[in-house]
C-alpha cells in the first residue's frame, strides 16, 4: 500500500480505487461527517463515507462518529458509581464491553475497555503481586481503586 502525505491507495492494488486518508481527523472532516449524518442519518458506513465526500474508510467514519462526534457521547472522568458498575458487570460478563456500555448511558465500549485496562486491571495486577496474602478482591480493592481514580482524574480526558 503506497502512502503519500497521509493518503494511501486502497490496498488491493486496483488503480481504479479512490485514495484513502489516514491519520488524525481534521475539524473540516468532522464537520462534514456531522452535517452529513444530521441531514441523511447514519447507515451503510462505506457508502456514507463516499457520499459525504470524505476520503476515509467506512470503518474510520463509523468509529469517529460512535466514539467522538455523536451528541450523546459523555465526556470526562468515569465516576465512582460508573466504576462500581463496570466492576460488577465485568465480574458478571467478563470482557463484554458493548454489553457493559449499554448500562452506562453516553459511555462507549471503547472508553470502558480502555478504563478497565489502564486503571482497574493494572491496579489489580499490581496489588496481587504485592499483597499475595490477601485473598479478597471485594470492597477493599474497590475503595483503593476509587482513591487511585480520584487522584488521577485529569488523565481520563480525551483530545480529539
């Protein structure tokens, strides 16, 4: 796949394919996607990308919309209540991030997965190594994780 200035050929080698832009989204692209969806709705993402005039893949448009641009996406830190919900539902369902996200309005499955992997999972591994004599993972770990999340609250904000 050839790449020139953030734009690459489609990858199948066919010379008739349109060029696909990679890398960070621009504000102009965001506005095009937002306006197109406002006027036509979302749907078949590959068709939407072409119809909107974006040189992006359908997958890229879908992820940009679902994880960043959708009006109901909730920004900011995960609250202690949301954290408790994540821990309870993860204990029940495991890594079923989409299913867990349905119980946290405005939060995306990707955001929940990233929170789990960067905060809770990492913390549990660290405490399991240092506290091998402690066998319970209940409220003791939960309150310590709450303290850790509160002390690093600014880390969970996103840059577009």
